[in-house]
C-alpha cells in the first residue's frame, strides 16, 4: 500500500545564514500517485527530498525548521530526524554516490541493500533478479559496477533502492543520463510502481515527468508557486518560461489552440492525456 | 588542422569490442554531436581523443599529433574533454583555482584573466571563492565546462553537458556554445539531448554496435526513424507534434482514423 504524504507549512533554513531553502511549503499527495517537483536550480527541490527521507535533519541538526510532515500516518515535527529507509527511498541526483563501490558485480551491489536490511538470505536472489529484470538490467547482472556507463549506473543506483520496495519513493532527476529507450522502460516501471508506491520526482526537463506524473508542483526560491493537476499545469505552462525550459512545449500548445477534430487525439499521442 | 580518427578500434577486454573501425574528421569551427544508446561507447570515444585511452588498432590524430605517441599532457593544449560526472575531474579547493588550473598548467599568457573570462561566460563569477562541492550539481557541471573553456584548447569535448541543467543553466550553455563556435573552436558533444543540441550541431554521428550507423545533418537524422529509435533518441516535442498532425491528416485523406504515435 502506497504511503500517504501530507506536508504542512514546512520551512527549512540551513544554519549558514542563507535564506530559507523552503518557505511555508504545503503539499498533500494523494495515493496512489506520482508527483513531479519542478523548478530551477536552487529552488528547493533536492532539499525537500532530503528532508522527507530524514537525512537532512539527521546531518544538519542545527538548521532551523518549522511545520510538519506526515508520512503514512506518522507525524514528524518538523521533519524526520532519522533516515526512514526502506519506508522512504531516495535516489540521488549523482548515481555514482549511491553505489557502495565495494561490490564486484551489479547483482551483489543490488543484493547489498537487502543484506543490510537483514532480509532472509534465501529470499535475496529472487528479489534482486526481479528488480534487475524490471529495470532492464538483467544482462548487466555480472558486470563490475565501475565499468558501467553513466546511464547504466543511474539505473543500477535506482535498482539498489527499488529492491527494498519503499512505500514512498523520492527520485532526484532520475532520467538525466538515460537514452530514450531506457527512459521509456523507466516510465513503464514507474507507471506500475505508482499503484503501490507514492512517487515524488524532481526534473529539470519536463518531457519525462509529463508522461508519468499526475500532480505537478513548481518551486521558485523555496516557495511553492504552483501545485496542481496535469491539466492545470498544461494551462499554466506558457507562463513558466522563466523557470522551466518550456519554449518548445509552448509552441506545441499553440498548435493545440488551432482546434481541429483531431487535436485532442494528437495531444494524447504526445502524452497529454 | 583537424581531428582525424582513422579506422579506430578499441576494447577494454578481449571479449568485448567497444569501437570497431570508426573513421571521421572534425575541423575547428565544427560542432559534432555524438549520440547512441547508454553503454555504446560514446564516453570511451572521447577518452580516446584526448589520449587517456589508446587505440587497440587504428589511430587518432589531433592536428597531426598521434595520440599513441603523445602524452595526455601535451595533447591537452589541443583538446580538452569534460567527464559526465563532474566529481571525476574537480580537485581544487576553490572554483577559481579549478578554472585557472588549465591555463596556468598549459602556460597560457595571463592565465588569471583567461580564468576570469571563462567564469564570466559560464555565469559562475559570483562563486569564485566557493568550494566546488558547495555548488549545486548543475553549477558544478558548468564549472567543468568553464575549466575546459579556460584551457583555450582548439577542440573542446563535453560529455552530457546539458544533463541536469535547469532552464537558467541551459540558457548559459547555449551562450557558451555559440561563443565558442564564433571563436572558431571545434566542439564535440556526447548527449541524448537531441532537442537541445540539434540546433547547433553542424554534424551528428550515431554510434551503434561499435560503428557509425549515421553521419550527417540533424535534420536528415530526424527523418531516419529506425536509426533514431535504435540510438535511443527522441524527436523534439514540436517536431513530434507536427509529424503526428501531418500523419493524421494523411490518414484522414485516405479514410483511416487511427491515432498515430511516434
């Protein structure tokens, strides 16, 4: 069962005196769903994910935070102070940091997660194989992690988190180094996953999330400026040019204005369902 | 004056050939976009250009300098490669030290002002005294690009430079690319981001199973759907929208009304 997530009036400021990374941020993510967190660099996307997983308050205990976060009916004020893995999983923007570097093969790297969680050893192999197949990584099972390409590393890093079946999965820029085939595979994995896991995905390019997310949140300098459904997001898209790379999409939306009997079907084919 | 890749083959081990008999040339002022699926050998190809890796057979000549016979350090005056993962190359304690390392080390005239100009071009001058790891990932990526710019090498090669950049940094990257091309630098970019780079690339090559399956203009590539699919590329949204609309109009003319997908 996917975890519910309710964030209320969350403010977070690092102890170095810089302005708040998040200001009075509220968000309710219905289950099951996939929520895209968009915004320029420094808007607070990554801070939000690290607050939710618990690593930020754990490692920056002297930072200033207010508000509350409720994950799966457990309330944290202002945010979890311990890492909540495997209830909450986080894939990092830099996949190289996510891998342990101490394992000889992709299979044993992914198995390491389950070993550390104390999973019954006889269950581990099957679970690892299932995850590797789902992510199209099975043929890489015996490769050394340090011989993988950038895109392959990104998928293996995701596998090390997904194998633990988190109820809330946070993904920081999961599609950046993936070719379109790998992106399509990830999209279909996420569409299935959405049924049992609540997903929060940050992205700087909107192509990927337009096809998987059903909620859209836009952050600017720590403030939430838009939190809406996909239809509303598309309606606001032309105004978001200074925050998101939407020029091309804006032109596409102009085509939509020229209504023809087939327009809606064209947009369905483009992923605007 | 050019990069000449002649019958280049490369393997890391005997059982897996990465590149097979690849030949191409790049002249200063050209922008070569190198595309292909994850793991196909694009990044390895860049490492063969600056001599970090040596050909298993065939050769690479950078303005006549054979990479098999010249050190990485001596090739660095001619060609500078940035890695996909900034952490693989950043080492200095401040942003300015990082960017001024290449011009100082390569004994360029007035390295400080070269570094300063590169930081300005990449929108990083306000981070001059910051530690590189205090920068957000997108700006760290721009930092590696600024370091390459400051090397003032004739050829600059960037591995996935647009990955993880938001619209602000993408605008900066566009500005960097157009400035470098105007200066007559030769640019090589490895990327999956066809929608971003197709406007600037003078030529695109597709790497598939170790060989070049396509070499030509981006517009030409966008017509070759089979190659695009196999290379893991997607058309820019606007091109895709227009194609779907025209395909549907054609279908309507002949009486069909199925939704067309691309």
